[in-house]
C-alpha cells in the first residue's frame, strides 16, 4: 500500500478545479446567494504567515460547508495594497512600492492557491491599481459635492517615524499602531469626512447586526453619545461667558470650579491679555502650561490614572444657582474637540473632579446623599457618589432622586435662559489626509487664490506621479513631483496647484465589498466598472448579494475599518447608489495563534512559517491542525508535535480507503454488513459535524470524524456508501483529501458539488454513550461507543484519540482506569 502523497494529490485537484472553473460564480444567475469573505490582506510582506492561514483556511471551510448546503457561494479575495504597511515594506527594502507590491501580490496569490481556498480569482481586487482607485477618488468627490468633505486646520496626531498624520483610532497608548513610536501633536490643514453627521445612525444601527457584542460595545464607546445640557456661566469682570457641557446638571448646586481645554478660545484671549483678571495677571503661567499641554496627544491626555495637572487663569465664573465664584482653570484632561471644551467641576460627585480639586485645595460640597445615609463631609474618593442617591443642599431639588432631579434642573435652566439641552458625541470627523506617497491622490486642485476645486470626472483616475522620492521626509512626497504640477497647470491653467496629500487606506477598504461584485480579471487585465456607469456597482446586483452574509477578520479593526465602512455604506444608500446601508450583516473575529503562550512576532523570534510545514505535510494537514487547536474564535498555541498527530489521521484515512474499500464493480453496490451500531455512529457523526461547523467549532467536528474513523477501522470492510458519506463530511475541512477519497470510492463529479449528508434522528436511538478521557486529571478528549463496550476496547479507543495522543507522546502510562460508561483516566509521567 502506498503512502498518501499530499503534494501530488493537492496539485492534481487544484489543477482540476482550475480547469473546470469549479469556484467561478455567475452573480447574475445565482438563485441562493451566499456572500462571504475575509478581510483582505496587506501585501506588506513577501509571504503569508500563520495568522493569514488561520483566518483564511477555516473561513474557506465554512464557505464550502454552505456550498454543499445548496448555496451559490461567492468567496472572493483581494489586496489592501495602498497605505502604510505596503509603503513601510518598500522603505525597508528600498524597492519602489509599486514594484514591491506587485511582486508580493503575485507571491501571495501562489500561496493562497496552495491553501486550496474556493476563491473566484476572476473577481480579485487590488486597491493600488488606477482601475480601482478611480472609484476611491469618485467616492471623495461624492463626499465633497454633498457637503461631507471639508478641509480645516487643527492639531493632529503626527508620527515622526512614519512621517504622517494618524487618525485617533490609529494611536494606541500614545504610540503609532504601525511602528510603536511616540506620537506628537502638530498643527496642519487636513481633509475630513463628516462621519459625525451619522453618529446616531451608526450607534442605533448596531442593534440590527449579528456582530460580537464586544465589538458593538467598542463602537458604542467610540461614538460616545451623551445627552446633557450646555450651561452658560458669566465670567466676573468681563463680557465673556463660558459654556460647559454636563450630563449631571442635578449636582450644579455643588459646582465649585470650571476647567477649560488648552485649545479653548477664552484661554487664547487670556494668554494674549485680550481679557485681564481683576486680581494678579497669570498670562505667562497659562502660556507655559498650554505650550506643554499641546505637545501631548489626546489619548495621552485621557489616560486613566494619570495625575491631573492645571493652572489657574485668575478669572472666576459665577454659579447661576448659588452665586458662588468658581475659579477658572486650564487643564489638559479637558479636550477642545469634545463638548464645548469647558467642564464645570463638581468634586463631591465626580471622581475626576474630586482628584483635581484635591490636588489644588478647592472646595468640595455635598449635594447627594447615598443609600447608606452618609452626610459627612466628603474627604475621600470612596465617598464620591456618582451613580445613585438623593438630592440634598440643593433647594428645590432636595429629596428627589438624582435622575428625576436631572430632568427638573434642565427644565429650570432652559426656562431661565441658563442652558440648553444638547447631545454630544465622542466620535470626531474622519481625518482622511495622509502625507505619504503610497495612497490614492486626493482629487482636488487649487486655483491661484487657493480655493479648492474638484477634479472633473473625465480626468480620473488622477494618477500617482512616479517622479517622487517615496521615503518619508516630513512633507507630502507628492509636493516634490514636477510632473504633477505640470499636469495640473496643463489642464487647469497657470498658477493652479494640485492637492499633495493622499487618502487614508481605510477609504479604500470602506467599500471594497461592493467592488468585488464589479471586478473582472482576464489574464493580466484588471477591470472595474467605467466611471460613466455612475456607481461602483450595479444596484440590482448589490441588492441581490449584500449585505455580506459572513465577514471574517480581526477585532483590531472594530473602531477603524468597520465603523468607516458602515459610514460609507450609509452615505451611498442615502445618495441612491446602493440598497443596503450595512455592508456586513454577520461578523466573526478569529482567535489568535500563539507560540509557547506568546503572540508571534519577529522580535520574539517565535514566528512559524507555514511554507515548510505545507511542503512537508500538505495544506490539508496544516489547515486541519490550525482548526484542531481550539474554537475558531479563540485560537490556540502552536505545537510541532500536534501537527504530526493530524498527519497520522490523514494517513489513516487513506489507509482505510485503500485497504478496506471494495474494488471494481463492487464500488457501486451496497455492502449489507453494516451493523446497527455502525449505522447509529454514522448518523450521530453527521449530526455532530453539521452542528459543530455551523457554530464554527471545527476542532470538535474534526474530533467527531476521528472518532468515526476509529469505528470504521474496526470494520472488516468499508461500505462504498459509507465511504462516500465520510468523504463529504471531510470535504469542507480537508478539500484535497476529500476529493481524492471521493473519487477513489466511485463518487461522480467533484465532492464539493455534492449535497451535504443528512441524518435520520430515529437512527440515533441505537444505544450509544459518550465516554470522557482524562490525562493526569484533565479532560483531553471524548468518544462515543456502544454501552456494552469492554474495558479493553474503551482503553484502546481512548488512546486512539488524536488529542489524547498528543498528551501521551513521549510519556509512560503509569496507571489506567475505566469507569464503565463514563470515564477513562490515564496517569502518565
């Protein structure tokens, strides 16, 4: 008997699939559309890593499963080829990003085909191609023409290493998400998209989505909707007023100070002495503090546990309710872009305010009594009551619970002209400008007076110039291009200048699921719809296929790509270009693969290259091993030993078919010697594998197939119909092996085109029991068996379990115990 040769078998079936165009989908004629795809990769390296495999392999297995359930599955692949990842790779290697990106894409396509995924390569997209980014530029112009794109100057997050502006979402703990460098603040004119106009829809639309709750919470927090009131305070000795946003006006009888953001207009006037306090002048102190504060990123200023700092301006605001003179301070924990940039301090009932007041010896007044009845002076942060309580020392609010008091005081303030109800949001408009080379040029030109004008559609794509030094210098690389200036003046006239910023790569990915539906790849030629079509996708086709039925990718994109794509979908829906405002109905986040408990990274030296394992074991084994490590959404820890166990499973499957399957004409005859126990086990396995794959529990689906293999190996002969059923169950998880054994067992056509097997519930009644296997007291597996199984058989079945074998390998069994019908316990040393 020959060994199973994965290299030969996989090459054979990949060739057959390609020749027969098995995975090509007719989008127009499909009757049961099922649209699924993974988040497309950055071609920022020259090879796929284990993380890619763990995302792509199981996702493909689910797509295959749905196809065998009669769905017309569309599973495309593309490349997020613009942006920092690809450009940083080019800078590192010294190779122009266009050259390196094309080379990396070619390499990754070869590797992706080696996985054996059912991608329709005729529908591939590449965001760095003019054919694609003409639509990215069309999207910008659409935003601009509808009042959703604007340019303004402001402090921005700037990465000195990457030499570009970063959105808030791209800064983590004060550092660049790409290179881990400290981010600084820098004033600069930038282009923004008005995502804040859609804040409520983005928030409330989450309720309709089948997404992980953790991701929904992250988006809710990022949107940060807060209902409250803008309270107006008069500043003593001036004509100025300060407007403070608060969600807790009920505590305003306890307000004892006001804090302004360093960016606040009042602070500017105080620094420049346009206004002067009645007492000591403090403009120099204020200037020094503000200069230091504005060098910090917003995220640094918001860090939990950070000591609150500030400086007194010398001014006082008057509390309308009490007449109390509240000192006006400047502190960097208040942000100019949130609310009004001014906060009223109530240290008795806000922990942040209490910490600030304690640091500068300011008055603390109790206006809420907690449930425990404590009315003592508030001297400890433990006494600060924020969530519940009854009003005290608050005149007409006394005796009311804080929630009722909040509404009553807002009514009072609006009636007296002291404030106005308002809703505020944490989310900022989307900063899309980047001072980098490798991105879609912003399609704007400026007349000699500096006024922006949209580039007419007939000049799109507005192509990237090639006479540019792509390495970062701190200024926009496109500003160096003589060709770009000459092109602009030739078309628009002398003195006209081009916009030199490029777009954030998240613009490219905000609509790429639409672009898959319109993509065509024929040989070397890549085409999207012509701009004359009016929209990037045919509206009827979009209505048929969207939203994407299952979208799979990393949780790290919760507040970037995923929220931007939702915003763009809503805009395109409002403007009549598409039918569905939500592009992704169901979202799955895959887990993380670790090595020796640590996340894989080059710096740790623990990165596993898939290529050498695929060469040795084949892609099916590598795919199944990754799925076998644990539930798909949880990930697992890499083990060279574990992959050998999966390889043994594949060899055993091949041996079963080659040794026990009848040959020749007998292949299509039913073998009657299939006992009731075998029949019951087969139906139970069909049920188990079906339910597990539906839940993305590929690991337990594989365990069930391994258990069934244990039973089949004990049969004298492998019945052809059972053999073909086993091949169909194996098809989503090991596509090449399944095709080979399907063909070997007399199956007609491709196994991927077969109906998924069904089970007969009445057959499950045949008495079977589940026996748990423990190794050194920990559950390492389970198997089903007949109730009359002997102790010897139970021990054999237990030791044959793949996961159990992993924990027995290289160890000596010191003790074996079988509790009939329940448990096998093995003790090893």
